[in-house]
C-alpha cells in the first residue's frame, strides 16, 4: 500500500486536502439562519426558543424587554413562515432534521409479529 502524505506534507507540495464530514448542530443553525435571512439577534432568540426557553428567560438572558423579544419572535415567524413557537420547532425539525432520520431506501423492512 502506498504511503499517504499528511496534511502538512500536502501543504509542502502545494496541494490542498479537504475533509468532508456531517455538519454538527452549530453548522445547522448557521445554515438555517442564512437560509431564512435572520439577524444575529433573531438567531439568538430562535436558538433559545428551540431550547425551550420562555419569553421571560430570553428577555433576562438577552437583556432586552419582553416586548422586544416578542418583536424578534414575530420577525422570526414571518421569515420562517410559521405562526407560533410550536410551529417553529416542528417546522425546523421537519425541514432540517427529519430527512436525516429517515431510514435508507435499501434498509430491510421488518415484518410485524403476529
């Protein structure tokens, strides 16, 4: 088997190595924020909503009024096409996470037991 040069060795040769791996939660959130055109504050509010935080909790942690949190939420709802926190969580899960969880088409089907 031929020796595979290290990343440092490739760099010395003027070559580039690329590693491909699944995106983690932080990368998913960044992609979702970019896709919907959310501002940094809207991203923060959305992330806290996805973690189950209440409006009062978000207000305290962000250092803004309850009214301001509600304004950010309305903007997030408008940009994502939902009408409530529940819809936001369900929609983001269905659009961005559920497809990864479906079994592959080639997976054997199990027959139910009698």
